[in-house]
């Protein structure tokens, strides 16, 4: 390698509790039964998360200061309940590239958290576009999707609550040929305050 700094591809995310993952799995199975030809590559259940911020490639040497900065930033944010209210196509029904669990209702506590994280992350990876909270459930093979006889009805309302009391710094890597998200650090929010 000769002087090449080791880097890791990082992102900050919110993990999902087991009960929410179970509901997501049921919904996916429902869609697969209803639309056996649906050309979606589903996200492995252990990889399901809501991204708060993507950092890109970060040098190993910067990790300790980054983790400290993230811990300090999110500690100022009250814990809160994140409500996902829609199964939807992302980024839009007109250009469906993914199946999302999402929300169109921005919440002030989530805004405070994303702002706090963005302050730490911006020097490493400036944000692109507006933040849209979602969980990527699967990726759509677009040509095959457009060729379907029947347009699948994926968009509908739901109400899934995820208690956000910490965020995780993940490394996105490949293990045995499979994409894996490895937790590097857990940063606690202020659980003495719970925002509504």
C-alpha cells in the first residue's frame, strides 16, 4: 500500500427494534405473495435501519475524534418516538427506485438530531439535498418493474413507532461477498428528556 491511509465507509443510523423488523418482514411477504413478479431485491433484515447521515470514506486515524464529536452532539438531543406512517416508493412514485418505509410528517426532535449530526459530519461530507427519513426495504429493478402488467400497489398508510434513544456509527463493508453494516460506536441521546 505504501503510505495509503486506511479508510472506512461510514454512516450514522438508527437501528430498528425487533417488533418493527417483524412487521416489515410480514409486509414484504404480503407483497411477494400478491405480486410474485415484483422485481425487488429486499434488504437483509439485519441491515434494516434509518440513515441519519452518510459520511463517506473516513480515515481510521480520525475515528476517535469523530466518535467523541458525535457523542457530544447527540447528547444534547432529547430522545423521541419516530413514527413511520407510510409504505411508499422512493424517491417518488413517478421514479420508483426503492421500496421505503417512510413518513411525510417531519418531526422537530428528528430535525434537532439531524442538525446536530450534520454539524459534525458536514466538514467530512457536505449534505446533498433535503433529508428524507426512511428505511430502505428493497431496491427495484426498474426495467422489469416498468414491464409489469399490473402496477403494484405498494403505497399505503401504516403506523410504526421506533423509540430513538441512541444512534449508531456504522461501517458499510463487504463480508464474504455480502454487504454488511458493522456497528463501531453507539451514541446516546439525552434520555432524561423525551420529546413528543
